[in-house]
């Protein structure tokens, strides 16, 4: 009887997870696809230096977001008996923190402009920071839907905001507003998200702040806050260094390359992370099932990530020139390098998810500190030896940090670095060989459009044939999930 119950629960959980993956994938592909098209149009209308100006203030808005969340979001998703008091306590904390941070940024903006020697940054930072004031209205409804593994609503909202804000951004760029087209596009996106999330969620805001709820949320979230802060600062250090020691145009080129590199790895990471955390949190007390679940997720996600990232690296130059023009050729060089390190992003995220699911925010913080110490060296080197050297150092540090992440997973679910490496190395090797072969097509004296078509067809065909002929378990299961989803 007990086994039947577990089997039924596991089947229900798997169904929810697959449904969640389906809708999250639609979300990512839909909203990112729209953003990708909008980005192509905007990149042709705007200059690299205008993207660079946005990149210079990104770290400040990113850090502000970390503080307004303070790890409460993950604590709420993980808590099995979330109450109304928990939600309202998190809302009022996030709103109060948002007001405080915005005031701080408003008065600090002139000093940011002085640091980068760009006078426009004063008004840019003050305007781009406005959404921070309304952070609670966006994050809490989002968490509620995430807890319920209800990504259908989130998908509708994401696609809606991408379409409307994209149209506004393109219109303003055509009218000659320059960098402000990007700023207003972002503001419109936040406004639509806030309106739609609260419309569909229909939760009631009350003046309730529970000390008991706060102690629980802060107890778990405070360590996540420090970890997220370290991670956010580190992820934006490249932009700070390039913006400070190079030019706004150089930063714009880096940002374009970095954004395209995440088309596969970041999309996949968000899909896996968003679905796996609430799903596997429900079996956090069953170590055997937890290890099996994580092993399957890592192998399936790394199969897709390796192929996607390597394909992007092989096709980078003709893709960039055809899509956004020769003025972005420098971004293509950066894209090739960044893609090699980006293929491990899903593995990083999944290993960190293990710690979060098991409630080990202390280990999460420890790992983040170690990883940032490793990752700081390429950035320092880049100041003296150039942006490309810095990016190659980032690829090496990505692999080293994967080892650090996986080391802690062994302690919690007995899934060691050696096991993980054996699981994913075949995907890395075969995708590298296919990418190297496909890259050779770009050396032919034919039109770039034809190069892209031939590279795409060949990469897909070789990958499909290899995994189909070798009867790779992960490939066959992914294929089955996709076919079943399409039929439904």
C-alpha cells in the first residue's frame, strides 16, 4: 500500500515536472525568441556604445534586485507549509528594501557617472532603477506560481511583455532616442509584468508583518543573500572592468557576445532550475530518489547545453554578421570563447540546487566564496592583457568551479565530481568534434547565408544520427518527451 502511494506520488510529481518543463520551455523559447528578434532590430538601429552605457549600470540594478529578494524567494519555494503571513511579510520587506535601495541609488548616481567618466549615467541609473520600487508586486506572485509548478501563467506573461516592450523599444530606436529606447523598453516590460502577475494571482495585500515568518525567511535567506550578492557582483565584474578600462563600445560588443552565448545554456539553466527546485524539494528527505533525479536532470540538460553551446561557437561569425551587421564582428570573437564556458552553466545551477533543496545555505555560501576567489584571477589578468585573455581565463575557471560545486554534492546525495564528469564528458567530446567539423564550412568561399544553412543542417543531422545510432538513453527520453508534448 505504501509503495503504491509512493509510486502514485512519484508519477504525479513527474507529470507536474514534465508539464512544468514544457511550459517553461515554451516561456523561454517564446519570450527569448521574441527578444532575440527585437534584439536583432535594435542592434542594427543602435550603436555598440549605447549598449555599453546600459551595461555600465547593470551591476547596480542587479545588486538592488538581490537585496529586495534577500533569499526570501527560495525560502518560500522550499517551505512546505507556506502561510499568508509568510507571503505578506516577504512582500513588505521587499517593498521597504526597494524604497531604501532606490533612494540610495538616486543620490549615488552622479558618483557612478564620475567613476565611468560618462555624464549620461546619472539620469540613466536613476530611471533604470525605478522598477526596484515595486519589486514586491512582481516577485511574490511569481513565487506563488512557481511553488505550484504553474508555469502556464508565467509563460503567457513573459511572452506578452516581450512583444509589447519590444515594439515600444523598436519604435523609439527608429525615432532616434538612442539609449533611451533600451531604457523605456525595460520599464514597459516591468510594468506589464507587475500588472499581469497581480491580475492573474489576485492575492490580497494586507498590512501584516509576522516576526515568526521573518525569522524563518531571514534565517534561510540571509545566507542565500550573501551568496547571491557575491554571484551578482562577480557576474558583473567583467562589465565593470571593460567599462572602466576600455570603452563603452567595447563593453557593448562584449554584452552582445555574452547575451547570444546564453541563448542555449542560460535558457536551459532557467528551465531546469525553475522546475527542478520546487519539484525535487518535495522529495528532499529521500536521498536515493534525490540522487537519481539530479543525475537524470544533469545528463539530459548537459546533452542539450553542450550541443547548443558548441553549435553557437562554430557558427558565431557568420551568424553575427548576417543578423546584426559587420559593426558587431568583435562580438562574434567574444561569443566563440564565452560559449565554451557557458556550456557548463546548467551543471553549475543543478549542483547549487542540491544545496538549496537540502537547506544547506551555509554550504551554498561557502562554495560561492571559493568560486569567486577562483574567478577573480581572469578578470585581473584582463586588465593588463586584454578582453580575449580575460574570457579564456573565464572558460578555465568555469571548469574549475564545476569541480568545486560537484564536490559538495557528493556529501549530500553521494553524487561525486568523478561520477558527474563521467556522465557529461561524452556529450562535451562529441559536440566538440561535430562543432569543429561544422566550423570548416565557414572557410568556404560561399555566401554567409548559405554557410549558416549548411552549418545548421549538418550540425543537427550529425548530432541526431550519432545519438540515435548509439541509442543514448537521455537523447531517447528527451525525444519521447518532446514528441508526447507536441501530440498533446
